[in-house]
């Protein structure tokens, strides 16, 4: 069994940006689709303490909980479907972090220019679940290799520009979306998408 596997950039490449987005180290964080990445322990080492990590695989969660029980006893690991997050109440996290979790949903999307209904439905369910568990003003931060012209459509619910609110927010998810690029340039670029939930 491999100790850890990292999709996309390592933590060092995004730490500064995450600290700018979520400067409060007491913030309640949810990491979705954690896999066996070191991302959750990296967050802890960087100073955040209130971290819950979920994955659909019970095998993965059991392994991560066992591996980090001694070194990181405060971390919480739960088996859960990120499309429902049905183990959580409403408005219980200040930020939800996704490092390539939604990317995994895109494996069967078909043409990225015309994704199939199943993939669109899964992404919509995930966005609705994430929005529900966020506090007003909370952040959904997504680290992805997906190009903005493809990924923003999912994060904006495939809404037309004229269907966005006056504040630019997606009515279905109650958040506005922005993105930025990081990486080595060209085809090696990665992206950070930040969805900010309305405060009211």
C-alpha cells in the first residue's frame, strides 16, 4: 500500500494562497474526497486545527484514521458521500476544501464541451451539498487542473450570465465564483476556484 498519493500540486504550492483565503486558523474546515493524500495533515502542520476529512471509501478512511491516530489525534476522518454530505447539518463549516475531488467526477463526463447528464447531475448535487454545509460568507475552495471555461460552468450551475444575481452569485448555490492560475505555465497550469457564499 502506498503511504500517500498527491493529485496536482503539493501543499507548498498552495499554502500561501490558502492562508490568504482562510487566515483564521480556528476556522472549521472540511476536506472532501481526501483519499490518502497528506493534504489534511499538511493543513494541520500549517496551523489549522479544526479539520474534518471525508472520503467515499471506508477502506481509505480507516487507513487514514489508523495512520494518523498518534501523530494527529485531533483530526477527524469520516466515510461519507460528498454528493450529499448527509452526515452534517446546515452551516457547520467555514470553508470546504476540494483538491481534485470534483475532477474525479469528470472522468465519465464524455465531451467536456457537452458533458453528459449524469456528470452534470453529480456536480450539481455536490455543489448543493457543499453550499448547504457552509456558513453564510463561507468559502468553497477548489484546487483543480480543469480549465476555467470548463470548470466554472459546473460551479455556476450552467447558468447563463444574465441568470446570475446582481452580486454575480449563482442562485442555486448562493455563491459567487472567481478563479486564479498557478503552476509552471501553459499546459502545466493548475487553478484555484473560490466560491464565496452569500452572507444573507
